[in-house]
DNA sequence: CCTACCGATCGGTAGG
DNA sequence: CCTACCGATCGGTAGG
């Protein structure tokens, strides 16, 4: 159990912030309760366990990423357009849900089974969806040939660096960020290598 | 104190593996000792504290990254060549020291002051060195104009995805990986955007 | 929503 | 290198 009203959503929101900043193990139920101004045991009236919070965040995030990816890909039949849209959706999600994406990437090991396998499967599904766009672009002669896989990984890494290296001091709005990354992405796969 | 002989290196090596897999907080001194077949208190004959292990790993890693970067950049005056060399060195280090890089990226928050500020400074220095290459390439008219900053972040993210998304199932040797990423990198900044 | 409390585990020390 | 042990903190329960 993890959802039973607004109180439960507040707990999840506090958990999101703290898990992202200090990590799952670095966050205690007491820390989460403190954000809401209550005591740790009171949390258990709303959530089943600390694991439930982590599971809800990770599963929801991966499912949301897959959903917005599929939506983005549906905008066109052209692989280049699909790529632009997919990168846009990916970066936009990362900009608006930075905490969740960080948690989803960092806390796989602290997620108990069977949820861990479930999230791993969702990850694989997401990676495959990206790979499919690039592969099809190559097959149709629109993208340059290998290294397809490395290009795919690089594309999926776009925006991650924002949380890793930048202090978000780019001076760009989220939408500018989204557009510029999308352009960068197509330029990565669209053109032949120059000597 | 963190180094006093081979025993100390063995402890550091065990810590590297465990910190990377389970995280700093997810690893106990008992876990580390178990790898060496001894009891947790015995570790304190060789290392000062658990924090010392984390600090040694993170500081050494960032200093090594900066050192190989400077060495790589020195190969040429041409920004494109420098970029190729820098990406090569970066990806090569990530392939051969995957654990350390993961720790350096993930455990900043669990590193106590003043080491945390020290590592943050090293990070900034490393990021600035990358930025400098890209900036100079743009100034000299060899690279396409902005988004310079996003391109830099993307370049620095190359290879990270290997640990994040791939199960290292690319079927490439480390050196092939290095070369292909380097080519990908120059293609990212070298050419004008296509409509 | 609270206090009181549980068993387990943690990093680290004492003392040999 | 060990055993024995410390104070602190953890997730979670009981019982109201």
C-alpha cells in the first residue's frame, strides 16, 4: 500500500526529494516524517514500508518514461523526427522530474525483489525502444551506420549530465534546453562522419 | 591514513567493488572485511576509517581523470584532435576503472567535508577543461556554434551510459569502444546542423 | 496522530 | 589478527 490520499502524496513527495539528495539508505523514515512535521511511526498509517515508497517512485518513473516516449514516437514515421521528439520528451522529463530520474538510475540495488526485476525489465524495454528508432533510421538510409549502439547510449545519456555535472547554470529555459538537445541529437546520427 | 602496504591496497580494492555495487552506505566494514576473510575491527590496523576509504577513491579518481585529460589534450593544437584524444582517454578510463568512476559520480553526498568541497573543485576543474576545448574549437571556427555547453555535457556523458544502461554487451573491445566514441564525439561538434 | 519500545545493525574502540 | 563491547541509529510494531 502506498496511496490513500493527499497525506500519502505528501509523504511520497518528501521521499522523492530526500532519496534523490541523500540516497535511499541515507534517508530515514524519521527524516521523511520531519519534513511533514510528524513522527516516524505515524507514516505507517499511510504507507506500508520504506520499500513501498522506493518501489512506487521507480516503477512510476520508468512507466512514465516509456509512456511519453511512445507518445513522442507516434508524431511521425520519419526516424529523424521521431528522434527529435524522443529526445525532447526524454530531456523534458528529466528537467521536470530530475529527482525521480536520479532515483530510478541510482537505487536499483536497494530495491527488493521482485520489484527490482520489474524495473530492470522496464529499463530494457525503454532502451530497446530507443534502439529501434536508431536501427530503423539506419535501415532506411537516413542515419549513418554504426556505431549504432553507442549512439543510442549517448542519446539516452543526454540530459543526465545536467544533474551530474551542471549546477543547472545553463541560463536556458527548460524548453530551450529541450530543443537544443533535440537538434544535437539529430546532428549526432544524421550526418556522415567527416574526415 | 589509508595506505600502509599491500594489505591496505587489498582493502581499498574490496571497498571499490562493494561501494560501486551497493553504495557507500550499503556497504559495511564487516562486508569489506569478509572479502579478505578477516573480521571488521582488524581493518582499523590498516585504514583510519570508512570515510578514509571513500575519500581516497574519490580524490584519486578525479585527479587521475584530470591528469589523463591534460595528457590527452597535449597531443595536438587542433581542437578536433584534442577532443578525439580527450574522449578517448575519458572513455578508456571509464572502461578500465568503471567502479571508481561510478563511485566518484554517485557518492559526493556521503563524503564528509572538507573532502567534499575538494572533490567538487576537482570536478569543476575537469568540466572547465572540457569546456575550454569546445570553446576554442568554436572560436577558431572549426566547431559549429552553440549549444556549446550542452555539447560539452553530452561529450562528458559519453561512456557513462555503458555502466548505466548497457550490461556491457556491446561486443566491442575496450579500444574499439574508445575509437568509436571518439569519432562520435567529433561528429557531434564538428559539423554544421542539417535542416 | 502519539510515546514507548523491539531486535538488528552500524562504525569504531579497548585490550590483548 | 582476535573477542568483547560501546553508543547510536535504523525500520517497524504495540497499543492507545
